[in-house]
C-alpha cells in the first residue's frame, strides 16, 4: 500500500492511474463517460471526469483536485469578462474618448 500523498497534481493523478494498471480512456469506458472526460478533468473542471477519477483512486474530489481549488479565485469575487476588462483598459488609456 502506498503512503498517504502530500498533494496531487495532474501528473501525479495520471501516474497513479497508470500505476494501478489502468488508463484514463479505460476509466472513461468503465464509468460510461464520453471519451477523454478523465483527461479533460486533469486540465480544467469536468465534474463527471473528476468524480470518476476520485472514485477510481479512492480519494475525495476536494483532495484530488485541491491544486485547482487553491488556484481558483476566492469566493465572492466577481468574474471579469474579457469585454469589461478591455473596456477598462481603453478607458484608462483614453482610447474611447
């Protein structure tokens, strides 16, 4: 049995799946997901892929993808659209005058 991990990243998740004798594609098939759902979950949020990887590895989603949660904006902060940030830049440079 492998000791408790200190942290996970996408490379460690892929390596652990492989170490356990599987692949991301096999996980997709086993959990009835569309092809590449597990792979996509390593790069960006994909709830179905995240849950499948979590279940396969026996690690809670919050722990497995904590690197993503830590890197996301803090709760309560409003997302900035590209259009609004572009307008802010144009206003600050006087481009809209």
